[in-house]
């Protein structure tokens, strides 16, 4: 395997209470014939049903994903692989939005750990608007080992971080074989994941907020890579 070049810029509602007291009868002008109450049955039972429905949504089962060997087979099919690694993203709405972005950008595979991370659920499919059924999605037992395998296959690993040592995402060459690594909600990348990255990149922030939502940050980074890849001769 030839030595990988060092990527540089040069080479790459308001509250609304009821105002009519329930203790007083409605005036005849406000009564509607045949009107049924909005709720029926004891209120305690209604609350129990609502809690039960929320619980059903919370225990959605994940669809089968690719394993590590199947992921490497997908990578081998592409001359210049473009991979997205998600380090413990747990919100299905974020994963759905990320998969939709990955599909639009032509990402070849999305990788996530099996533990402490959301898989492909019905919510993810709905939010991704079908992209979850088209973008290869792998869940691996040991993310650090998978990252090492991607390096051995010739990919550069660029992780997103707010550390002062990280460079702007716009100052890195993202045109070659690439795996972008995105951290989880709130905590970002885990220490070992960060140490396995070849480079750390950040998104310049001009306002008071320190960072972006992970799905938004993914869109920024992925489409910067797309811009560079389309601009190369």
C-alpha cells in the first residue's frame, strides 16, 4: 500500500386556561346540539393510556445492520470511499436526519457502534424519508478496531472536535478516501475515538452558541467534503 499523503489545503404558545368555569352551565348561545365531550371515561385511565403509548414508542426494535466484514466489502467496491462514522448518536430523530443527509451527499456507508447508539427503527425510517433503506448502515462491536481497519484500507479519519488544536473543516483536504467522524449529542466523541482520528476539525462558530446539533454539524461537514470533491479537476 502506498504511503498516504498528509492532507493540507494545498493538496486537498402562550398558556391558554379555560375562562368558563366548569361549575357553571354554558349559556344557550354556546351550546351545540349533539356535541360530545372531548374525553370519555375516567381521566386517570386516559393518562395511563397516554403513558402506555409513549412507552410503546420508546421500545422500538432496530432492524438488522451490516457487520464489520460486510462493511469492509462495501468499502472495497469504491475507488475513493466516503464513509460517515457516528460515535454513539442516540436520538432516532438525529440518526434519521443524518441518514437523509448521507443519502443526498452520496456517502457510501454509515457506521455506528452496537452499544449506546440507536439503530434503524421505524422513527429513524420516517425521519430519513426512506434514506434508511438505501444507505448502507453498519453497527460494529468495537468501533476503535473498525477505525483501524478503515485506516488500513487507505481512508483518512477526520473527527469533529471543539479542541483548540483542531483545524477548521474548511482548511482540510477532504477529497481523498475519507471517513468523517461525528460525536454524540452533548458529550461529542469519546476519548478513544478521538485518539484514533488522523485529524481533528471544527466548524467555525460566529455567534454565542458553542456548537451545532449533531445532525446539522454532519450536514455542514459532509457537504464541505462534497464541495471539494466536485471542485477537484
